[in-house]
């Protein structure tokens, strides 16, 4: 008992000394007023690589409790759009694993009728991404998050007015002060807060993960589907979708799509960024995690179901000159009806329902 009392006394004395030492200089913020740093490791799911990519690009924007909370609020606030009717969360919906949902091949802009050029990508597990958007045109989240806000067919916000609108809000100056130490709001700080929130949206708690941890069993069809997924003569999905536990290599591939796109102009993909011929029709490999929740599929949302996607990869792809070399060697009609059904059964084991219900990622309003 005496040892416990002594320990308690020492802790109280130490706390008092810290407060007194800080109070001597009014320019020094007390620990209670400083943003609380958050370790990125605390968000990495079990079994995932601890070697993150995107966070290392911007060491001037460390994760903090206050920054993440501010970013979450901004993510769901329609004040970021030109007519105050659309938020980031309008097209990246939590229950659809932060995609736009099955009713929209292309998202609608804030005006309610303008359509985006591409299907809205998911916004989870971005810590491991090397670049952003379907064509990799943005090198980090701080730059990417501003793009949809200012895009005239998306949120259509005048960037010169954005900071002023937030500054006039009764809550935001205080929240920016807590997160960044200043109540003077800038677009750069908006981008930092949004990037912090998007970085901590992670998914790694699916049926497949529980099976990998030997906590549950998969059905025979699911196990056969996993074998087909890995087989280089059947599904052959592993070359693009097996980097670590992200189920994507975040690389750019031509996957055999033709150039026809219903109702829109032809999308040349990464060529629009690099202007290199070999990048024509190259698009970033999307994650297969939560794939059952993120229909429709491909950069233009042309396929409505997983079954359609599997049929495409089995025999519907085109042998274009830029086609991925692994697909170039695959014969068409290589999977039976049963094998295609089993592959879809496996893909559905990648659904993480905890992501869709996690209150840390939900709207704060």
C-alpha cells in the first residue's frame, strides 16, 4: 500500500511540475492544448504490411486526433461544394465501402445532372497507395482531395471562396485552431485535414481475414474459388490483385477493355497524364476488398455484377497491343460455369462489414 501511495504522489508531483514549467512561458502551449499525435501503426489491420507509402510522402502532415476529427467533419460537410448541396461523402458512401453505390456508373455532380468522367473509386486502405485517381494523376492525398471539390462537374466550388466560407462558419475556426494551432483557415489546411481522415479509413476484417487467422472456416466453394483466384491457368487474378493484403498492386494495367464507352468520350487512361503511348488505356488496378459492395465495376462502371466481370476476364477481353502481358497469354473460355461461380463466392469473402458500420468513419452530423 505504501508503495502505491508513493507512486501516486510521484505522478502528481511530476504532473504539477510539467504544468508549472509550461506556465512560466505564455508562448509555450500546454500539453492539453497541443494536437494529440496518433500512431499510424494503430490503424494497420493484423497481417497487413507496416510499410505504408502515402503517409511517407507528406511528413509535414502527421496524424492527430484533432486533425482526423476535423477531416471527418469536412468529408461530410456539403459546405465544401459550390451550392452547399454535396459533400465528399455523397459519392463515397460508407455502406457501399466508400464507393458511389450500385445505381451510379458515373456520379452526379452537385448540380444534380452533370456526370463525372469516371466511376467513383473507393477511399479506404489508401495508406498503401502510390498515387491517386484512376490514372494516377495525383501524387498524394493532399493534392488529390482538392480536385473533386473544385471540379466543375463534381462539387464545383470556387477555390478562392472555400476558405472564406469555412472561416464564416461558427465552428470551423475553433476546430482548425485545435487541429493546426491557427484559426486562420486556408485551403492547404483543408487538404491536410481531409487527407488525415482518409488515411485512417482502413479495411482488413473480412471473412477471408478471419479464415487466414484460423478463426473460421471457408466453404468448399469459397476455398475452390481461392484456388482458382491464384491459379495462373484459370482465374489468374494474382498478378494484379495480390500485393500484400490490399488485393491490389496499385499499378496501372490495360485489362482488355475496348475503347467504346456509352454516352461519354473515349477515356485514354494514364496516357492523359504521361502522354506516353504505352500508357494508353492504362488504369489503376482497384482493390478487390469489399468488391461485392462496390458495384458497378471498371473505371466507367460498365459492368453491374461480379458475374459480368468474371465473364469478361474469362473470355470477353480484347487483345489490344497494350494488354497486360499476363492476360495476353491466357486462353479464352478457360473456366467452367462452376469455376466461375466458385470464384465469385471467394470474392464475396473479401467483404468487411465492420468498415460499413464503424462509427469512426460515419458522418458526425
